């Protein structure tokens, strides 16, 4: 093979390999103080009043972090970080969140609608937006001994799988509470529970290995129950319509309404970490313009619980 051809192939493949590689972010902040709040939303970006309504609720919640569970822009994603839809369906609806009390960082994951054009656009946007984090389509960020894994459930390929398994093995001694999340659910009270090869992927890499997994895709909010010690949640009611729920596993709770989920962490005397989760729904007050003001929506706590962390098993 000629040198010119090799160089040309290298120039083409190197960006793809860089794009595929997972990235790890390390933070020294201890989240287990009972007050630091992590909020989860998903399936949101249509620019509707419902999206603004959920965003207003999250802004009033006082989140220290927000994590997006994918389908950021409907209905076919965006071509680039400069697309007008990144303004009308992301920056503008979430402006109150970014300017709220703690100026929260939003950690991104992508869904099937984001893949219809260019999911990499969100990596580019994160480089320009000080409140957005997305160094890769899948990545980890650890906060002392609380460990988050952001996964690309549109991929499930060998490169991500190898990275994820390596990260878990390397972190087994240090992580006391593990949270994994991505767009597609393993179990769901809606219509999109994993099946076939997708179900096998969760059972190989997630079930019984992390403390909790949060997903979107189905448009409701729920605690879906536990399987082999892993607790499953759906938070896909960020604004883009709702879908019916049919029932939950024993101990679960699901509601067909717009809302979000919060997590707080507390370090027990034993040294273990406990997480309290809360499921909120929101509705607007009489006047639509109140959505743009503090206290412009009514937030209702619908379900809550506490879960003990076991780290990576």
C-alpha cells in the first residue's frame, strides 16, 4: 500500500477512533452531604410550552447538576452545534436552569432521535457552552466515591463495552455508589422494555453490577423496581408528549405526567452511601407567561425512596 494511501486512511480513521473512545472525568467534590442534588430529565427538545414547564420546575428545584437522558432535539436531531434548533429547543428553554441558584452543569447523553442526524454535534456544543458537559458519546465522571457512567445505548458495540468493563474493573475498590444512565430502558412500565439482544446487553453489563440505571425513551416518570440489586428508573417526560403506563414491578411507581427525578446522597456512619430519590411532576399555573418566572409551575412530589449503595459488583 502506498504511503499516500496510508496517510489518507489515517486522516480518515483517527477522528473516528477519537470520537468512539470513552473519556473519564475526575472530581474531588464529595456529593454525599445530604444536600447536593442531581436531577434527571429526558425526551424534551421540541420547544413546546411543556418543555418550558418542566425546565421551570427543574430550575426551581435547585439542582446542582442536571443529567439529560437523551432525545435532546426532536424529531431528527441536529446537523451541527450551530443549528437554530440548538437555540429554540435547548438553549432558550433551559436558560432558566443554567441561570438558577447553583448554575448547574448539564451532563448529556444521546437518544435515537439525536442519532437521526449528527449526535457528535453535542460534543461540539459542549466545547462552546460553559454549562454543558459531553466529552464523548459515552464517558464516566467520579465524585470522590460516587461514580457516574454515561452510556450510549444506541451503540452497545464492542468498543464501548470494552471501555465500560475496564472502567468498572478499575473502579471497583473506589466506587461506593454507582449510577449508570443512557437513553433506552431495561425494564419499563411503558412500551419500550428491552428485548432480544438489547435485553442480553443489559443483563451482561448492567444488571446486578451497578446500583441504579436511569433511562428515558418512554415518556413517563417512574421507579421501575429492582432486578438483582440494580434499581431501574425512567425519566422521559421532559416535554415531548406523554405515553400511557401499564403497571410496575412490586414496589415500583409510574405516572403518565410531565416531570423529572432527583437524587441526593448521604454518607452513613457505617461508611456506606445512601441515595434518596424523588419523583416529581409539574403543571403550569393559569397564565402561560409564569413559566418564565420563579415559582411559575406547581411541583408535586409523587414518590420517593432510599437506596443503599453497594458500588460495583
